């Protein structure tokens, strides 16, 4: 039992050293809340430590990515208040964006992530890995154990669903009935 615990700890330390920044950035992009990222990183590594699946995973990083995506969307579902926007070092900046443009971009990102949470778990993971993390379908297929062609088709269907979800009229604030 002690050897098993030491092996898990070593595997987690290696993962933190090699991919901690990537996992942190992923959680930041999906939550849009700097204040929550540290707690979510801690929760992620606790879950990985307690997970028998992580212990058996052929690709620990792929397993951790999936766990981080699921954890971030769980967190988003639990939130009752609007998260604080991220600072400029987490989201890519364009040239000289006005405050209004930043606010609109932040609101659009929030709506996109809310709509993404309504996708199936696999579709959500593929969309996040391909469109947010910029991973090619071949790499995603390797991580998820699926064929790239299947993932492309799944992604296309997910994007169509996202377009439909985002096209639905959004409730307006401050309107009277």
C-alpha cells in the first residue's frame, strides 16, 4: 500500500512539473475566474490522487485534461454569481481593445462556455481540446482512444448545436413584464 501511494505521488509530481502550467491555463480559460483556479487545481490533483483511473491511465496527461475539463464545467454549473473577468495575461489580447470591446468579448466568451456546458461530455471535451487548446484531431483521438474522423464529425455536430444554442434569444436584463 505504501509503495502504491509513493507511485501515485511520484506520478502526480511529474504531471505537475511537466504540465501544471497547461492545466492551470486550461482551468483559467474554462472558468474565466482567476480566484477559482488555484482551488480548482488543488481539487484536480486531489481527485487524481484518489482516482484509480488515473493510476491505470496509459496517458496521465490525457486523463488529467479530461478531469480538468469536467471539473471546470462542474464549477461553472455551481456558480450563482458572475465570475470576475480574467486579467489580460490569461486570455490573448488583440491590438488596443477598448473597454467596451473587452466587456463584449468577455460576455460572448461567457455565453459560449455556458452553451458548451450543455454539450455531451465527449463533445465538450473535443470542442475544448480542439478550439480552446488548439490540439489537432489526431492528438485528441490518441488521448481519447477515438478515431480522428469520428472526432471531426462529432465536433461539426457540436459546433452546429452551439450555433443553435447561441442563436436562441438571450434574456435581457432590466426588462419589465
